[in-house]
């Protein structure tokens, strides 16, 4: 089979179309928040994207058309146009679409001047010319793919056609899925510093995608409330203040899996835990916190939310706090303590590390950051639990000399 033959079965275009729906739904929701604080939004319910009142009355129905290659032309016999009209005319006939609902076709395609779609824009609008063009096309076109749409349109009376078209707006030449970045960043412009726009938007979209998945998977087609979006925006705004840092939801929800456990079971910080005879569940919790802290700190660095100097200062503080407790415990047991006493003392130091939250910034109070960061230092033997941790494990940091 040729490459072209294989490509005919590709799901890229439909996938981009679905992703376009999700991103554009977020963009419209952010814009709507400015003027309408209470609404519901859903994907693939009454339409591609639907906005409703909190009482469940659909106010705006959006049909979205995304073209990956080039700009599609919205001609009078365009399948994009007629598929959309079929959905809306049949929806009106069945009563699923209310007469007062606004209908919007958003497409990356372009409507040439003098076409039906061009007469349905917000500017230079001409309903009479649009109806005339639709009547002529539906009665004369030989496009078989559009035949069901032509039938649905012609089955309605002239007055119904005009009434429906009065509610339709065509927004052509819409930004593509990639171009939506600029549009979305404009909507979050004041939510975070300019240098943090990308990081802010990435986290907002991550939450939005998860919320849409939840809505799509719900048996009751649970809508997304504007209050949820506003709450998420508010939470992110707080996290991006100077005294704060964002804590990513996927890391908060992370539970230790076998792959992560296996990848770290030979690490030095785990050897430190084994040295004090920590139980398996405690070791598993430590691996989880190590992974969370390591991943979160990597993301902060990637997004330029912190710099290496910030982390160095933080680690210095962690080491100083650890040292005060460690030395106090060491003094209490003395130099001639038995093996079991040394392990018990080490577990008490570990308990301190597990229960003490030392924030990297005043508003960053999530405990896994300091717990995991201490385990990261333990992995370099810069801190430890067993009073003799350095003497017993220092050889693990030595690099073997290459053989001649």
C-alpha cells in the first residue's frame, strides 16, 4: 500500500478537530467570564460546543470546522456549510434546538465575497441574499453528499428558514489550533506576569482538558460550570504570585506505580532508608515524594519560575534545619550506641523530615516539596538519617576508575 493509501485512514485531521473544539471552548469561556459570570459549557452535547444558563437553557450553539492544510473555501455548496445547516434545521424541527438559541459556525475556512456564508457574517449581513442563495443551491446542486442537508432545508417553510438564519452567525478565517495560543495568552494576560504566560496557560489548559474528559465520560454529560473555571483561574493566579509557585495537579494525584518504584529501588536515598530499617510502605512513600519533588522542581526550572540559585538557597536552608535536628539526636544517643539504637535514632530523624514542612517560598506549603527535596539531598549523601550514614554509604558515590 502506498503512503497516500495509508494516509486515507489517518485520524490526524479528526483528532485536530476535536482538540480545536476543546481549545476554542476554553477561549470562548474565558471571554464569556468577563461579561457573564454564571454559565455552563459542554462539548458534544447539543452541538460541538454549547453554552447554557445555569438553569440548563442552551443560549449559544457552536459548530466548529478546522482545516489542517490551507484554508478551505466556504462556497455555496460547501459540505462544511451544509452539514452544519442540516444539524441546526433538523434540531429545530425535532425541538432539540430552541428558537431563541444563537447559532455560530466557526471555521478556519474563508467565505468568498458574495457567497451564502459571507452574507451570514456579523458585518455586511444580508439574510435575504443568504436565503436566496440557499434556495438556489438546494434545488439545483447535484452534490450527493449534501443531499440530506438539502432535503432538511427544503422541508422547512420560508418563514422558518428566515427565522433560523436570523440566529446564525458565520465566523470564517478563524485562527487555527496553533494560532489559538496567541488568543488564549491575551485572555490570561493580567493573570500572571508576562514571563509566566506560557506556564500559566499550560497549567490552565491541563486542568481544562482533564475537566472536558470528565464531562465527556460522565453518564449524565455533566456540564462545566463557569464557577469552576473562575476558581481554577483564581487558584493559578495565587500560585503565580511572587511568594508562590504552582503545584501541578497531576503530581498531587500521583500514586506510586511499579515502574517508578523499580526505577528508584537501587537509589542511594533508598539505601539510606534501608540502613535504618524503614518498612516497605515508608520507603514507597519516600520514593513517591522524591519523584514528585524532582518532577515539580524540573518543571519550575523549565518554565523559568525558579533559577538554580533559588534551589541552592533552598537546599542550604534544608541542610541547616536537618543538621540541627540530626546533631541533637546524635548527642542524645552517644558514640557507643548499639546497632538497634542507631537505627531507632535514624528513624526519628526521618520522622522529623516527614513531618516538617519547609517552604521554598512562603506560599508554597505542599509538604512533598520539602520531603522530596530532603530525599534528593539524601541521594547525594548531603543529609542522612542513620548517625553513621556517610561512613557506611560514601563508597556508593565513588566513580570506579576505568580499567586499563
